[in-house]
C-alpha cells in the first residue's frame, strides 16, 4: 500500500517550484497535486487521457469546452480526453488532486 498526506504533498509541491506534483504513477492511473494561487493562471492544454479533479480547497471557476461552473472544496469534475478545459477566476488558492486514467501521457503520440 502507498499512502499520502496532503500536508506532505504540499511541502513537496512547493519545493519543486512547479504547480503540479505527480506523486503516484502506474500504467493504468497517475495522480498528482495541482496548486494554483488566487489570481493565478491555468495554462494547461487538453490531455490525451481522461481526468478527474477533486478540489481539496479554494474557490474559482472551471471552464469545460464552452461551459463555466464555480468550484470549491469538495467539487469533483470529470473531463474526457482531448477536451479543452482550465481553471480561471481563482479567488482563493486552489489545491486540487488530479487523477489521470490511464496514466498521464500514456496516449500521447510522439
């Protein structure tokens, strides 16, 4: 078994200097912590794998294709592969657990 604590992951993510910290990766699944500051920008591009986002804390908006919706602690979002999406209008720093299935970049073409 592998177990993780959000506080430890936040420390590792902060030390990495990157907004995204992948902390679990297997062929069928990868999981990471994504942190976006209040007023920050989410510059991600569509991924080639399905994703689920779980918002641990914070507030903002989420755009999926041409639809916007508010997000906050407890929000769970599913995004199919190759669909345009991003977080925006972040009013409180977002801490998000991201699940990719299969693992991120598994389906990416070289």
